[in-house]
C-alpha cells in the first residue's frame, strides 16, 4: 500500500507542475474570449472536457517518459554526434534568444509537414481527427490532442531538433511559444489581424483550417508562421469578417475519455474491415496459364 502511495505521489508531482501553467493559460484565454466571441453562448462542456482530457494527456506523457519508449527517445537524442550544427555564443540574452528563434523556425517547418501528413494519410489522420472533431472551437482546442500525437511529435520534431541543435532544443521556450500560439489561434475570438494576417497564425486564419467546408479546410497548416503555407501553396486568406463554422461535418465531437483514448484504434479497425470487404468484393483475377 505504501508503494502505491509513493507511486501516486510521484506521478502527481510530475504532472502538476506541467498542468497548472497550462490551466492558467487556458482559463485566461477563456476569459479573453468573452470580450468578443465568434460563437456567443458557447457551452461549457467542451472547455471542461478539454481541461480534464489534458490532465489525462499529461499522465500518459509522464508514463511514456518513464517507459522504455521514453528512455529510448532520450538515448536517441544523443545519437549521430549531436548537435550537428555549431551555433553562435549563447551566453548573453540576445545570443540565446537568437538560437531559440532559429530552433522555433525549424520546429515550425517540421510541424507543418507533420500536420500535412496527418491530413493526407488516413492512418495518421486517425490520430489527428480528435483535434478536428471539436465543433465549438476555443482556446483549449489547441491542446486537444489524442495521446498518440506524443510519439509522433517526438519522432517528427523533437529528435531532429535535438540532433541539429543540442540542448537548446529542450529550452522551455521551445515548448511554451508554440503552445501559447496554438491556444491563441484556436480561440473563440472575433479578431482580425488585417495586414498582419500573413505574419502570424491567428484565430481568424486558423479557423479556416477547422472549417466544416471541405473547400477550405486543407489550408493554413502552420503552427506559428503562415510563411510555410505561403511557400508551399496551402495558404488561404480569410475574407473580411469571415469566421466559418468548425468541426467535421456529420461527426460528433469526442466527449468521452474512452473514445479519446481509443479513437485511432476504432478508425484503424474500420479501415481494415473496409479493405477486407473490398478484397472479398473484388477477388483477384485468375489468368489462364499457357503452356510453352
């Protein structure tokens, strides 16, 4: 019994320092949203679910970090003679700020392509779908991620950044800047950035990415800078006053922990059944062998 208590205290001690700053950020965003909401009278249930789900997400993160997977990721960060790049001196404020800015730029590039991959490949979309089935977009949607997103992020962004830049890739700012911008861009806030729209992924611009309209949602993939969307042809500027409805048409938002935990497995099973059905309905054509 004592061992169980020690384990619970260790987990809580690992999760709470990660959770309370995010909780403060999300509640602040919720208060700001009340000033000029896109969707007035938005129900409280989506916010409450996302706040509680994020605590579960962090529990899984801690468990993965303590598991062989986490130890493997930590060991992999030291492979390949990392860091590969030799940067300028970071002993002063501006030197460190410059290094962090470069890491964030590369992070945003990597995250952009991971995001596009998740929209293009059904196996990866199954992991990302929970983020998009939220019909009431708000700040906490920014951290509404299925837990398998964790290893995907580690493989696609954390490891390459660690190999390229070394310890500075693990600076807290490399986590908090993207997270804060992600919360900002998902806010239920009628904010138009005007001429600055192409410079930062704001709420109006990213809302198009979450629109139910199939003609517009495959756009605006970047986390921080619309630059990547502009360069690679996925940028879509909103019209003045455009704030589209959000969610996945015909799909209910995930509101249960069981579904949130298992959603990709449900989708993958459906894909396997569909593939099996197609195989039965279209058997391979037998060709007549000819003798020589």
